[in-house]
C-alpha cells in the first residue's frame, strides 16, 4: 500500500533559523515559502533535501529533548563538513550511543526547537550484518 515517504514536517519557532540548518548543514534547497500568505496552519517553507520533501511550519518548540530523531545518510567525508556547519550555527551536539564495529558512524545534533537529527554513514544491511556477527560469538 505505501509507496514511500511523502514528507517530514517540523514545527519551529523561527523559520529562518531552521532554514539555515536545512540549507547549511543538510544541503537542502528551499522550493517554497508562504511569505505573508497562509495556505495551511501557519507560515511554512518547503525544502528539497537529498530528494526528500521537508516542510517547516511556524509554531511552538518541543517542550523537551528525547532520543526520537530523524537520520540522514551521509558519506564519512561529509561528517566533518557537517560538523563544522553545525558548530558555526551554534547548535548542540548529542553524544553518540556506543557503536558496534561495522554499523557506521553517527553525528547527532539538536536544532533550536529540541528536534534531534542524526547524520549516519551506515545502511540497514551493514547494521544487520554487524549485529549478526555479535550474535554468532
């Protein structure tokens, strides 16, 4: 029935700050901004991030931080570039969980509204193979 992911929507207090994260850290391109028009619940902007539609809408920040997150696939070389962009925006990093050898590397950061993002170098296949090796020991 489901043919794929349609879009992700994040509610943020400041559209401009989140736009910088989507563009500078994730390499996204803004494709729509509502400006003074309101076709939905609030002011909104749409981005194309690696072929994924990400919508941001103005509203209240999340009340707290959790481990709920969205992970984006990146190459190992892109991790250092992203880390520099995250630091430039003054965002908070979250310590990575302990990793199993072979499952890939991750970089976690929070946006200004308590959303958690992960940049990850591995794939599902690699993670399952790494877990299988552990289970065989």
